[in-house]
C-alpha cells in the first residue's frame, strides 16, 4: 500500500496518505467479494479506481521535488548578500504565483479526496459531538479534582 505500491517523492508527504486512501478503497472494493474467483476482477476494479488519482499525486510530488531541487534557490532580497543567482531572481518573481495560485490549487486537490462522496455536514456534526463530549468529560474531571484534590501533576 502507499509507497510500496506507488512510491512518492517526499516533498508533499503523500506516501502515507496514499496508503490510507488505498486501504479504504481496497476494503470497499473487496468487501462484497464472496469467492476467490472474483478477487482478480475486484483488484482490477481497485486499480481502475485509484490509477488516475495516484498518477496525479505522484506527478505533483515529483514536480514539487524537481522544482525544489533544480529550479529554486534562496529568494533575492535587498537586505542581504544571499540570493544573487538567476534561480534566486526566478524564485523571487515566482513566489506570489506559487503562494497564491499553485500551492493552494495543489493542496486543494490533495486534501479534497472523499472516497465516500461529498461529506456534507459530517465534519460539523462530528465537531459538535466532540465539543459536547469534551465539555462533559472535562466537567467530570474538574468535579473530581474539586472533590478529591489533585493527586498527580499535569503535563
């Protein structure tokens, strides 16, 4: 899974993410397979579901690596003697485009994967549930400390 199946350059940290996505999609693909005769077809379905996304993520990761290693340098600044090469000037002039267009688009793609479809209100519902649970457990802890005192120091 992940890097073992489709290795990534390290610059986007996507190897582990792809492993998690692979595991989810593979589970969803194999869950309905009831005989060994259907495993090969199920694995082909898994491949078809994952190949486009994985190829794009590998491309973005490779592109980021190539840009970092080959194209960019310390940006030019009038405040120091660093950044005097042509790569420094290139980095300086590309910085706004990278910061406000390229990187947001890249990360929007990387973090927009929802294999089960649109999440709708699930994140908001989970946040509300967590807030209620956290409030309840923290109030219980405060009440316990008020009644019995603090036995151990906190972190």
